[in-house]
């Protein structure tokens, strides 16, 4: 059974697509077969894929499928079950049948947060949506928040300092929402891969790329721990 992870955020430009690409590259370099499903109307993931193809930089062990309807998502998930080790889905940020279908078919929901009030509000909305769908399915869907595009001055912002207590408050109110310990620093190499250079793991191992890869490796290891804990919890029910 593949790991099914989706990324949602009602705030555009939060870093959702970049996080998916970084995670996909890490799983792929581990030898896992990865399927990307782009269901976001902006099609940023598909656009990255086209740029990679044009520059002959398509990554090994990764395939992409664009899905514009509920039926197409359900069909590809049914057809590819057992074919891939990991399925990563880029979800629409707005309220839609497609977004709800994706959340309903995932093991875990990721929401990127940048240190500003709009991002924090979007994380709260994502936690609520995830919990509502989980309740309807009578299961718990973990909701993980990851801080993205953090620069050193950004850590001094009031909004950055509000993120941790905000997520803690969600948990206190019964939401299965967690703040990831690993954060994604603002890095040029993360931006560069969006221009068709493949995945981070395909770039030359300069010092900045090595730092980025260490960050991504730590993030995916943390992600795997959450997935394992959730599967153990489901198995004990």
C-alpha cells in the first residue's frame, strides 16, 4: 500500500508545490517509485514537469499525472495502487469536490506556512477541513504544518513567533494538527529547481545544495515517523 500524502493551503504562494518536489526527490533518490498528482487548477507541478522535460531533466523514479476531476483522481488512485511506493498530491486550495476527494484518499495532509498572518489563518482552515473529512470517514487524518521560506530576519517577526502557539491551540481544541520540527529555509536552490532543473537531489553538490539536501532528508525522516505512527494507530483500532 503506497504512502498517500497531499498538500493543501488556501493561500497561494505558500510553497506547497516546492515542498512536494523536494519530498518527491528525496523519496526517489531512496529508490522509491513516486507518483505526483497535480490537481491544483494553477498546475504549477505540471508546469515544472514540462520545464524539466524541455531541458531533459526529468527525474528518475518519478511520474506525473494531472487530474482535473473527481473521477480522474479516483481512477488514477485505483489504477496505480500497488504500483508506486509514494503518491504525492497537490490539492486545490479552494473549497471543492476535488480537494475533498484528495484529502479523503490520503494518509496525511501537509500545509506549508510562511511567517505571516494570512498563512497562519490558512493553516487553521486546513486543519478544520481535514478534521471534518476525517470525522465523516470515522478516522483521524494527521495534519502536519511545515514552516517554509524562512530567512534569518523572518525568525524575529511576530508572526513567526505566533506559529507554534497557534498550532498548539489547534491541538488543545481537539485538532490532530502538528508543527513539524524541520523548517525549510529560504534557499536559491529551492527556487532554481522550479525552472526545469529537476529535483534538488539532481543538482551539483555545492555547499548550499548540501545544506538544502540535509534539510530535506531531515524533513522526510520526520514525515516517515508520522506516517508510521499513524499506521500503527490505525492498526490498533
